[in-house]
C-alpha cells in the first residue's frame, strides 16, 4: 500500500539530485566550466590532450636545460675556463661521448651494468620486504616502535662508504657485502615512509571496516595497506635512488665487475673520460629505475590520481 | 520503475527468513556510564543512561554539541566500551563492532581506493559471499541509490550527497538489524539534505531495520523519527523521550502542521536550556 508511494517518492529526488550534484565541486572534471554527463567523453579527450601538451612542454624544457648544460660544459672545457672552479683538466663532453661509444661496443661494459643491476635489485627487494614489514610493525605496535627507532636514528646518518670495512668483516663474500650496502641505502626511506603512511590511516576507515565485519587481517589488507600505499610508493622511489647512490661505495670492495667498480677503477687509472662515463651511467640508470618503480606503483594509485 | 525497491524488499525478506526472524534490532541500554581518561584527566561523557529501542524503530538522538551523542552511539557500535552498565543488541551484550550493526559516519568514510561498486560490495565480500552474489547485491543497491552510472568511479569523483548515499548503501548491504548514523547529513547543503532524508525514509521502510540517528538539527529529528531522545549537556543523559505524532509515510509539507511545530518548539526549548548549560560549563 504505502510502499508504492515511498518508492516513487524515492525515485524522484534521487534523479533530481543527480543532475544537481554532478555540478558540485566533488566531481573530477578538470576544467572549471566543464559540464558532466553528455559532454563527459569530449571533456576527457580534451583533458588528455591538455595533459599531453603540458607533458610535452615539460619534456621540451628539460631537454633544452640539458642541452644548455652540455653546451656550457663544452665551452668551459674548450676555453679551459678557470674562475674559482677549474675546467682545465675536466674531460670535454665530446671525449666523454667518444669513450662512451667505445664502451657501448664492448661486451664487458654490459657485464658491469648487469652485475650492478643484479646487486641493486637484490638489495632493493630485500629492503622492500624488510622495510615495509618493519614500518608496519612500528606503526602498529608501540613496543616495536620504541625498540627499532633508536637503531634507525643511529644507523641512518652513517654514509655508505663508512660501512665498507665492517661490511667486509661481517659478510661471508664480497658479493654479499656489496648487496648489504645497497640494501641499507634503500632500507631507511622505505621504513620511514611506510611508518608514516600507516600512521596516517584515517581511524574512521578502520572503524567502517570493523563495522562491515572485517577481521584484523582484512583491515590490514583492505584499509591500512592501501591507505599507506601512496607514502610507501614514495619511499620505494626514494629508496631506489639511494640504492644507486650507495652503489659505488659498495663496489669499491668489488675486484672485478660493476658500474661503480668501473668508475672507481677509471679513477685509479686516472682515465678521466671513463670516470665521467661511469658517473653518467649511474645517474642515468638511477633515474630510469626510479621511474620504473613509480610506473610500477601507478596502477595501485589510480584512485588517487582520479581524485584530483 | 519501482522494481528495485520491491526487489530490495524481497532481498531483505529472504535474508530474514530462516534462522533470523523479523523481530531483529532490539537495543537495550542498561545503566551505561562512559568515562574518558584516567586519574586527573578522567571525565564522564555519558552518565547512567538506560534506554530501550524496539525492533524497527527510528530513533533520533538530539543534544547540544559535546553532550555525548556520538559516544553513546559508539557504545552501540562497539567502538567504545562502557565504563559500567551494558549495551544489549537482540539480547546479546555488545563486545565490539560487527556487521549486524551498520554504521554511517558524517563524511569521508568511503574507502577512496575502492570503486563505488566495491565499497558497497565490501560487506558481502567479507561475509564470504561469492563473487556473483556480491555483485548482485552491489547492483541492487546501486540501483536503489540511483548511482548505477557511477558504479566504477572512485568516491572522490562523487559529490558529498552521492558519497553519503553510497555510505548508507554500504552499511545496508550487510542487511544489518541496526543502522547507526552519526550526523550523516551534517555536511550537506539544505536541499540535498532534505532529499537525503526522504530517500532514507523510503529505504528504511523497505528494510524495517532499527535506526539510531544522531543529529543536532531539530527539524531533521522530528521529520525522521518515531521517537526523539534529547540528551542533557555533558555528561550526557537522556532528559526527554518524545514520541513523534506524525503519520507515515512522512512528506516534506508535514513540517508546517501544528503537530510538527509543537513538537519542534518543545525540542527547541529543551535544547536551548541544555545548550546554555553546556555553554556555561565550558566557559567556567
Ligand atoms: N576518545 C575520546 N577521548 C577523550 N574524550 C573524549 C573522546 N571522545 C569524546 N570525548 C569527550 O566526550 C564528550 C562527549 O563527546 P561526543 O563526541 O560524544 O559528543 P557529541 O554529542 O557527539 O558532540 P558533537 O555534537 O559535537 O558531535 C566530550 O566532552 C568529548 O570531549
Ligand atoms: Mg558527535
């Protein structure tokens, strides 16, 4: 009897409020005067083109900046610029480029790179596993936090190079001491960012999940972990960078391979162009792998990008 | 076009038949006091409250800010343990949050990383219902709140009113015997709020769950409730239990009837007295 009246009454406001509310600021339509519904597709295409255009502009600016740096480097070395900073003995970019081309044709160069990447990957994956677990434990348990924090605070400022002697003494093989040093570099940013992310989980979401029947483990999987994920992703990206940063220190130990070893060896042989080649390869690979980490995390953070 | 409400009703009936009967959702609050803090900092939020809510009743908790409305509601939800006394739901002491008591918060309580569909289906999924059943429950509720088109969007892409409709649907998807709502429409604009109130009543009539609804808006309380409970300034205790003499279904134009106005005035007078007391307490 009254059900019909209820039902139809419910229909109307719902339909009306849809039209009304889709203009509200909560909608993620990018341009301020964008209209939803019918023209939504078109808007999105436009939005995409806008993003690409903006991206292209950024890339162009970055490339131009690199070019400026290259030209300056060339001119400074060519004119043997010596104004407080001395460019007299700095290898010019063309000679570095030549050296780089020579190495590109040399299979051993790729072994250096592959060996380094394997070390980074091993250390990094270990740091990710241990770092995320430690960060979560610290955030969820007061005891764990009080126990681990002093170690983090004391160990974190120690530079990778300072670890060389102890790493050699402590670990059974050269390889494991190098991996240890890259591992350590990645560990701290991952732990601290995980800790921070988990701490930031809104309590209301935990409560909501409990009232929906979630167990502790389910709360962890469905609420705490995703809430912490943006922060964890940032930690993973930073950790990857620091891992490369520590690589050279680790590979000083190495007697044969690795791009850090390659650089260090060039230094011992006073082969200046090769030093710069090594530096740039480390920089480039560090950038690329950091970017790869960000890219790998992106599918899990899609909800966040849409929210803006 | 009304099929979705009809099918909802069938859903609800299906779930109820069997082991559970229609008389679910009874709440008994026995001498409940709730204190926060210890030693010097200890202060009472709820004092010696006793209260009975019948199955299927719609009850509004009204009171000045800080009087303990949320605290009392949270004790029913199981987030807060009473310092003394007991809270019973369907005869069982509440020992923690559970899917038999759905909760709707004021705002921002949807999981931002889950789509609207997955937010609504989360309860059924946790309850171990299969993929197909979860999906069908989610679809039913999406239709009920009129947001089928938004099923695969994320919460941040919806307006506040839409998000709150999803919040209600998410809580109801577990077919709880009690629905607890803490100022669910407090952050909405007046127009949206009115529409939300009407659609909540329509939903409630299909589900016949018990609803405990916290608000500080007298019009809202009188429009929605079977009973309006008024709480005193902190520490909270219930000082008035007023039955609303309006017929159901409620319609927006009832707000101008003498019965409505009279009850509203009665509430306002009580609230004003309590708010003044609260104000003096806080400024002492
Ligand atoms: N977790 C807590 N720890 C300490 N004190 C609390 C806590 N939660 C609430 N209180 C105190 O209990 C009292 C009642 O708070 P409560 O949130 O229940 O009030 P309320 O009636 O819901 O107010 P509002 O209308 O502003 O939401 C307040 O004095 C508040 O400061
Ligand atoms: Mg409150």
